[in-house]
């Protein structure tokens, strides 16, 4: 597939719509969070009277660099998990189960990172919505909503991948950070004073 950022966006969207299993929801969630971080940078850059804008631009760009690789990483992890799930049943059951457990455990780390980043981006979007210029506020709200959606999707993927252990700490953490993102996004929808 190659890195999605080396392809036209149309190619990535076509891959999402294709029959092949990857890329899928996790990659789309990572892209949503990455786009949200980019929107925050746009809001801050377009708000020249905002004294703290340079720091916000720097944070948004760091978040964008942190999440962009997760688009491809999720697709790769998903393909690896599918390969493990399709290991021959002729393998010793203990060996096969251990291999599947290890791969699924690693596969959870990518959506967990997406959920974490989604919360960070949504919280930063609140700052952008509060301090950016009025004509850029809609982009900050969009950033918060995109980041929250990405975090929600990623948290669900963590839970799906760890379905045998719903009380796993990673599931609780993913749900907690997704709720932080959701609360931040909701706060941007409140009327401004």
C-alpha cells in the first residue's frame, strides 16, 4: 500500500472503500485527528492578535507529526493482526493462541495512541476556539469535533481488539481519554459570551 501521505487523498479514500481489510477505521480515525491538529494550526496562524498563538501553532504541529504516522501504522497493525488470526489451525493451540495474543496486544497500541492524541488535540482545539479570531472559530470547533470522533473510534477499536479482556487497563484508558475528547468537543459547541 505504501505510506498514505505519499499518495493522493483520492487513492487513500479509494483504499478505504475497497474490499481489502486495510486501511480501515483506525487509519481514518488517525487521519481525522491529524486533520484536526492541522486546523488548529490554521486557526492560530490566522489569529494575529492572539499573543499565545505561536505556542499553539507549535503544539498543533507536534500533534500533527505525532498522529500522521499512525494512519499507516494502524493499517500495518491491522494487517498483521489479520495474518495472525489466520495462522494455520494445525499449529499447537498454545503456540497459535500465544502468537495471536501477542499480535493483538501490539495492535491495540496504535488505536490507543490515536485515542490519546485525539484527546490532546480536542483539548487544544478548545483553546483555539476561545482565543482564535471569531472568523476562525468554526475551524477550531471542527477540529474539536474531528479529534473527538477520532478518539471515540480509536477507543472502540481498543475494546474490540481486547474483547477477551474488557476490564483491561488499556480499554479503560482509551475510554477515559475518549471521554476527555468528547467533553472538550462539547464545550466548543457552547455559545460564546
